[in-house]
């Protein structure tokens, strides 16, 4: 099994591989260029993201700075996705995000992990597990999603939450560790924020 196959199959591998690091550096150079664009260069940013990402749909917007281990090379975005400042995507393997999902500032989506056994960490071993985020989700400021997590459609994850387990569709989830608070319900059809009617 090649190192690239191991990267995408939750196998232990050594990320310091010379060829892999050379390839990764090229992606990071492009990411650096993206983060240096000016606010007025929207079309340029959009074109760069199409070149940087594995897939990216129409109407997506990422507010620089954007941080990514492979510069978005393993990131798959649907349509009309919005990301506020400091989105971090540890994309050592694939991250999938559905249409109309929004990321608050300082959200981290992590795919990479390291063994618990100290002797293996000492040798710098790593493994990766892909992350799947559904359509029309909203991840609030400072949310962290751990490797291997699946989040369903229409999910709101409260600010500062750490998602350690899968979340089903149509729920509001909060906390550390993140847990389902309640389902999206009739109240939400009438009120958009506290006592504010739609």
C-alpha cells in the first residue's frame, strides 16, 4: 500500500515522507497566495479556490485567512458555502461539505490524528479519517470537529462546541463534548432568535 493510499484509509503512515512534503509545500504556497489577496479581488479568490480545492461549487465564499494542511486539495465543497475568518481544515484526507453550510469564525475541521501509544507518536506516526458535513448546516464560532465525524443535514452546532461523535440531521447540538440539545421544531418556524418573530 502506497503512502497516499494509507493517508486515505485510516492507516498509520509517516507524514514526513520527502515526496509527500514536497507536494504539500506546493499546495501551501498556493494557499499563501490566496491569503494575500485583497478584499476587492473576489473574482481572483473564486478562481484560486477552484484550482486549490478537490471540488467547489457555485457561490462559495471563504474569508481569508484560510488555513489548510494541504491547501484545500482534499476539500469537497458543495454550492453556496460560506466560511468566516480563520476556517482551519486539517485536510490530510478528504473533507466533504454540503450545499448552503456556514462556518463561523475560528472553526476547525480535523481529519488527522496520532496514536495514543507514546512510542508510535515518538516515531511521528499519523492516521487520517475523513469528515462529512451535510447540507444547510451552521457551525458556530470556535467549533471543533474531530476526525471521522459525520454531521447530518440541517444541523446547528453551537459556538465553542467540540464534536466527538456523529450528529443526526435536523438537530441543535452544543457543548464539550457536543451533544444533541433538541430537534429543530415548530418554535423555530416562528422565531429566528429568542423572541424575535420571523
